[in-house]
């Protein structure tokens, strides 16, 4: 939507983009676990992979660059820091272990 708006100046496209950003601002915290992301709001155990987390961070950087909304940059910094923390790898491994052991018990 942003690129279409930039090229055409279409006001409807701009409104759609702005509405999408507002929705993202409202929904983003629901996918946040500590400083990592999950795939689903219903399941706070299934954290995203490191590669997918990096992809999310890059998307948030772009949206922050477009909107200048500091909320997006907060997520970029918080999640980016977690990518390099050793403790996070341990927590993810522990969650994966717990998840797999729960599946074995079923």
C-alpha cells in the first residue's frame, strides 16, 4: 500500500496503509513473549525461529522508517538485542523441550 501511495498519491491507499499501521500497533504486543515473537496469540509457547525473528525485525525497521513511530523502533531494539543474547537460546531450547515432552505425553 505504501509503495502504491508513493507512486500514485492515491488517498484511499494512504488511508489503507495508515489503518494497517494502526492495526499492527494494536496487534503487535499480542505476539510478544519477553523479547521474542510467537506465531499465534493463542499459543505463547511456539516461538518463531531466529531467521523469522530477523525478518520481523527488518519489517519493523522499514515501518519505523516510513512512519517515524517510536513504538516500532522499541520492538526493533528489544528483539534485536535478544537475537544476540546467549540466555535467549537457552530459553528457546527449554521451551522447545517442554513443547516436545508435552506432545509425547498426549
